[in-house]
C-alpha cells in the first residue's frame, strides 16, 4: 500500500515536471527540463520520503511488537559475548522471560540477518537510561536510549528506540517468576 502510494507520487511528479517544462516551451532533454525535474523531485520527493519512511518504520515496529520482538542495537562493554563485539550491532531482538535472542542485521538491512544468538539475562540496569552521544548517533536509531544488560559472561549496552519502549522491553525480559532479571524471585 505504501509502495503503491510512493510509486503514484513519483509518477505524478514526473507528469508535473513534464507539464511545467512544456509550459516554458522546453523541448525534451534540455537543461531546463533536467533542472525542473531535479527541483521538483527534491521539493516533492524529500517530504514524501520522510513520510513513507515514518509509516514503514511504524508498521514494522508494530508487527515486530506483536511477536515480542524489536529492532535495537547491542554492543559489549565488558567481557565477551559470542556474536557481539564492542561496536554497535543493529538487529532484531526476540524477548523471552530471562533471555534475549538477537539476530544481527548485515549493514542494518532487515532482510540480511546473521545466525541468531541467545543469551541469558541476569540483570538490566534501566534506572537512568543514557542518551546516545557522539558518533553513536550515526550507529543507532534516532532517539534511542541506552540501558546496561548483564549476561553470565558480559556487560552489554542495549540501545532501545523509542525510549518509551524501555518499560515494555523490561516487562518481557522478566523471568518466569515475575521478578526482574537479577532480583530474587518471590
């Protein structure tokens, strides 16, 4: 549906450019036609691209949330965790009580995923999620907040966006007894 709307808008843009070029008496392929086409594509295409991207991202997030999954980024801060490194790795996390399954996406492309890794969650320090800083802005989702995640072999940083999803994520990672990871069961 969204793709159909984008294609329709693109076709409409081309027709509009050709109409404006015809009004100014430009023949096909002249510099004026190319300049008008570039201007219209920038003026119409940029807002359309933002709108389509927002709609697609929202729909993907809703579809993933229905299966207790989310797009996020993980990295190792201390220790060693198989399948992860000290650099941010974007991917899709599937949330289970007391554990997370993470599939790293190659180049951030959703359809190119590496073999998933599963690790136990001992504790999550979400008391004060920090903001993304410095060059991290280019490597994780906009508006992400970072919480620390403790596994049996490592301390990880987990970038979750939007920040409002942190409570939802923590609810799903709670262990089977209902206590938060790292807290004694009741």
